[in-house]
């Protein structure tokens, strides 16, 4: 267990009679980049919502940093050092880009001046310095995704959950995001990310977990996963039914 | 800075206007509505939680103060503090229930809570029921509480304090957090913001300030009943003032009050209609003259309503929004 920062232990989530996540277990080591993949409806985002406290698991345990977190609220999970981004970006639209990032930074400081310093530094690291005074709602989708990234990074997370951070971006933008993710990992953070872009996933992930219809189909290194016939059938190649 | 200048100008206004009781009366109404609307703005404008039940906190202050002074002969200042405590208790109960709800449901629930408070005051004996409470005599430090001046400065003081708190909030962690909650509650929670804690904090500040104004108003008028201090109409007037002036801005609610309260007063006293007739522009006996003198005086609520609708349609960011260029 040593080295595991996140441990998903037989987690299930039912919505009424609908089983969204069924008996999933896997672990994430510190400083790993783990990809969570699977077709639409596989339960990836539901699992993220369970981990970050937005919904609570029906059964099973989620252990983060040696503490059970399945009953915590989202803000408590965040203050423990786990931050997330959203598949559909959630900019604080009428606030400026700088203010958005400052709000992230306020989770580690109470002083506005210090929050501003952290925010400025963080904007610089994702290349948004020129947009600091613009309202967040006015940015393009690519810049909004970068803003989300800067905002969660300002909370100085030990672990980062990224929900399709590259979705809707072009190749250049995707590459830019991947460079930032690698840097973040090199500074010591652990990253789990949901992604459909297999090129991005195989390029950056140390480990991949594949979900299908709420169940874990497989996990392994990118090489193993791309060769796994079950994964190919369910997801990558479409299989015989395609 | 601007607050200090405005307060300075406002504090000499009674002297400039020659202490005309009618004018001072209107100015007290302006200051009170400006402060009420600014207090509401902390919760509604910054945290984005539109309370339609702020009359409950105004009434809590007014009733607590009146009961303590008239029945138990309390010092007015002590009874104002007691009013704050009463309002905060109601706010805490309200907050713990209604902040679980989001969006329109929060607004509806806040009306329900305010109506419960109103109906309670109407039916309990110690609140005077439908008769209300009359205060025959009150004194504090030998101030002439029959004059309007102490209340003018009292209202001004509360307004300055409210604006000061708003200004402080804007530059502090709490203010940023409230705005984050207004923009997107899920995003706010995911960034480590304890939603119910900060919403309740905003509600408590807002309710406490509102109750002080209720207390001042009660001692100023010396008579309260549920229709004067607990009515839904009051809650709505507070919101409209903020919306028309500019929600979520420091000066919007003040601007709204400065424009709307005198306007309502003008319409109510029908100054315009009277003037047109007096100067012979419109004959008193003509159809229009009769309309202006008789009907328009009764139609001030209609005119007020039309102006409100026009403002909402054409100035969605309030009058202050006109002067602000988009970033």
C-alpha cells in the first residue's frame, strides 16, 4: 500500500435501479499519470464525482492520502489536496481571469495580496498572462480549459483529476496542455485524467484504467492496453460489432 | 474615499435644506432604502442569493426593539442589539433550511420564511397582533427624538457602515468566495469553498444590518404593524432598488434609492400633475386636468411599475451599468 496516494476499493454507485459504477477497484501511485478511458456512459465522470465528493458512493471506499474520503464534501476534498476540472468548463464568467485563479489560490491563503501573487505566477505558467484582465466568460474554449487548469493548480493540489481537459481542442492546444500536465507531475503532483484522445493518453500516461458499462474492463501500461483484445473490442477498434 | 465624500455631503444636507421636516423625511427614506438595498446586495448581489424575504429581518429588528422599549423600558441602543440577535437567529434558521436549495427555489423558500414570520407577528399577543405596537415616549442621552435629525444621522451611519463592509468584502477572501458562489456553485465547491458557510456568513451580515435599519425605523415612526415592517412589498422594494441601480456593485443600490424613493414620493404627492395645472398648461376642468389631478395621484404605483419594467428590459445591469464599459 505504500506509495498509493489514491485507492479505489470496490466502489459502486447506483442511481435508483441504474448502476452507473459497479464494484470498481484500482490504485494510483504517487507522481503517476493515470488515464481513465472508456466509451460514453462507462461511468468515468460518475467515478470522478464520487472521488471529489459531489456525489456519495453507494458502497465501497475511497482512500486518499491514507484517509477515507467517501463522506466528505467537495470543498473538504479540495482542501485535502485533491482538485478537479470539469468536462464542461465552469469559468466564473463575470470575474476576470486573474480573479478566477485568485479564488483557487484562496484555498491556501487568506491574504488577497498573496492570492494575487500566486495567481499571477500560475497564469504565467499556463501562458494566460496577457488575458489576466479579461472576463473569464469572454475567452475561447481553448483558453477556458487553460484557465480551469491554472485555477485548480492555484489550489496547489497533491492530486489532480482532469475531466476531458483536451476535449474540443486542436492539436496545438492539446500539446500545450500535455506539456503543462507533465510539468505539474514533475513538480510532484499525481494526475488522473479522463480522455478520449488515445494519442494524448498513450503519449502521457504511465498507467491506464479502462471502464466499460460501469465496470473495470482492464488496467495496465499503455502498451498492454492498446494490445488488449477486450479493450480493442469494447473501445479502441469497435470490434466485431462495428 | 468616495464613501467619505458622500457621507460628508450627506451630513450637511439637513442644514442646507433648512431643516424642512418634509424634505428631511424624504431624505431619511432615501438613506434607509439605500442602506437596506446595500445590505441586501451583500447577499443578493455578491453571493447571488436573491432573498425575497428581507422584510423578515427588518421586522425582527423593528418588533424586538419596540417590544423591549415599550413593554420593558429597555435602553434603545440595547434593544437595537437585541434586534440584531433576533434577526441573526431567524437568519441562521432560514439559512440552514433554504441554502440547501438553489436558484429559484431559494427565492421561493425565502418568501415562505418571511411569510411565516409575518403571520406569527400578526397572530401572537406579545407582538400586538393586527393592532401593532405604539411607542408613546422614548429617550436616549437627552437627544431630541421628536426631531428627525437623530434618525437622519442614524440612517446615514448605517449606510456608511454597510458600504464600508461591502467595500471591505470586495477586496477580501470572503468577497471573492461570495462572487464565486454567485457565478457557479459547483465550480466554487470544487475550489475548496464551503458553500453553506459562506452563504450563511453573507446572510448573517445582511440580516444584522437590515435589522438595525428596522429598529431605527420603528423608533423613528413610533408605530409598527405587520403591513409596515414585515410586508412582502417591502422585500420586493428592496430588491427593485438594487436591480434598478445595479446589482453586485457598491454604488448601484444607493443610486437606485436616490432615484426611486424621491420619484415614488413625487408620484405619490402628484407634484407633476399639480404643477401642470397650476401653471395653466393644463386646464383644471379639462379631461386631462381631471385625469392628472385625480387619477394619476392614485396611479403612482402603476407609473412606478412601468418605470421598473422599462429599467429591467433596457438596463439589465442597472443604471450604473450604463456608465460601465464592458471589460
